[in-house]
C-alpha cells in the first residue's frame, strides 16, 4: 500500500474487471486480521462473479 490518507481515492479493479475508486475511510497502523484492504459489503458484492453451474 502507499501512504494514502482518509479522504484520498484508491483505484481498484474488481474480480469482474469493474473499475472503482472508493474513498478511503480509515487507515490502520496495526493489522487487525483484515489483510491490506477491507471493503464495504456493497463494494465487495459489486465485482462478484456468478457461481459456476457446471460443477
């Protein structure tokens, strides 16, 4: 990650190639088990690809 601050925008490409630029709401110095990025559920679901039916 870069030295971005709350209020900055972060360019991301989701799993389905959707490009988004969400505003950073908070940053953390210590890991809370989230990984490098925690997305709101509505953003997470935006790039979800449908489940495969051939399995």
